[in-house]
């Protein structure tokens, strides 16, 4: 059912009021919230990249061992994004949990492309089984990462509310998705019609199960939160000066802040005063 241009308030008894509230809530959830969430998601990511890009880097702070060429920097960044080598050297158990989480998450996301594409490409159809089992297993690494923050004292000490919020939100999305697949099965044709309607700017108001509505709402909350939390580390890694700089220490590094500054006559400390103090200090060293 397409959403009408306006939803008049239904007058009547308690039953009519509940129907009105249900229609208005479904209209907000499946019509307004998706576009609002996607707008915050993309604008927030662009804003974070803009802030990172405009931040000056006055020093060469590359972490060794580091490559000396631009091609080496590209290889290093690709390796950091795909394999997490630093995490592997520091904590192999944490690396295993994080690596599995990212693999399962990508498989689940790629599996969900079948709702956005018509007709469904062959490669998307080919990974449906892998994505299904990844969806069943993804709560395990999430539960491990959450338990690690609660059990290990040093990790508990440095954890903040945002760390728990992200893990609990992802875990709630994963568990609700598994429940929808196993116990509260939804009609895939209706789900695809809903998603394709949003893609083509012809949204539909779905008469969905409450668990599907909750699952959809949690995904929208994740899109809104993503640009402003630690989940944005996936993009911040590419602009980190400790990872994207070259180790060409033999060349002089020019500080981008080192620009000519004219002397202000109103300054109480004149250049002559600094020169006299420098001469006095050198005389003291000789004596």
C-alpha cells in the first residue's frame, strides 16, 4: 500500500486510536526514517573525512617499520584494512574475534543485496548460502568482544559507553535477524517490495511483524550512529598520518605551519630582547 499524502486523525474509540498510532508509526518507520538515516550516514561520513583531511600534520610521525615509497604506503594500507597485522602481533585472540566479525559482517551485507537489486546478479545469488551461515555465526564474535570488555580489567577500565552501545546494537541486529530467519519468517516478496520502493523513491507502508519493524529500526539507528562513533575507524585508518606517511627520513620534512609571520609592533617582547637573551645565554655557556 502506498502512503497517502496525509494521514487524517481517526476519531473514535480506543481501537481507532490504536489503528491511527500504528499507521503513523509505520509511516514514520518505513517512509521518513530511512531517508533521514541515510542522509545522516552519508553527510556524517563526508564531514568526518573533511575534518580529518583539513587537520594539519606538522611532523612526520609514521610508525616504523614503514615503507619508503607511495606504492609501499598503498600496500601497507590495503594490508591494514584487510588483515589487521598490527592487531595480530598484539593480541591474536582479539585478532581472531575481530577478523571473523568483519568477514561475517561483509557476507551478511552482501547477502542482503538481493533485496536492493532486480534482477539479482549471479554472484549475489552464489553467496546466499555463505551469507546465511555467516548470519547464524555473527553473534558469536560479537558476544566474545562484549564479554572481553566486561571481564578483562584493563579493557573494562578504558571502555566507554560508546564501546558498549556499538556492540549491543550490532548484537541486537544480528539476533533479531536470526530470529526472523528461524522462528518469525517474513515474506521475502513483501520485504523486497518495501526495499525497492525506497530505492526508487516510491516507499510503501508495510504491514510487517513487530520483530521485523524492530530489526529495521535498529539498522536505521546504526546508520545514524555510524559516522559519529568508533565504528568510523574503518575510514579513519586511511587518513591516519601514522599509517599513510612514507619513511623517507633522509629528506627534509617541511612543516605546513611554517609560513612567514610579520612582527607585531604591539608585542611586549621585541626581537631585540630575544637576541640579547640568546647572546647572554651563549656567554654563560662559554664561561
